[in-house]
C-alpha cells in the first residue's frame, strides 16, 4: 500500500470516528429521553405525539449548546491536521 493510500485511509478512519463521536452524544441523549418518555406514556397511557418530540428537541439543542464549543474544537483540530498533511500529500510523501 502506498503512502498516499495510507494517509487517505487514516484520514477517512479519523473523520468517521469524529462524526460518530460528535453526533453520538446528542443522539444517545435523545434516545435516553425517548425511552424515559415512552415509559412515562406507557405508565400513564397518555399517547400524545408532541410529548415525545418536544423533550427530545430540547435535549438535542441543549446538548449542542453545552457541548458545541468542544465539538467545534474537535472539528478545528481535525481540519488543522488535514492542513498539516497537505504538503506531504502534494509531494507524494517524499
């Protein structure tokens, strides 16, 4: 495997992991709230659709508001690493 192929695979792997980590936090929090609301609905037999949507929406926006600075920092770190690799990629690793 050539140097360029290794770099492309490494960048792809790191990028996918970054996407999973950054998007995973709000998704997991939304899932947890969804389960709690579903248990509440099953216990009280209230079947209102907005009762599941609004808490999830609040949790997702709240997590992005609280963790947005960290998420942006991770994206900037990844992008900075890409820019540092550009000279190596353009010369073919030599």
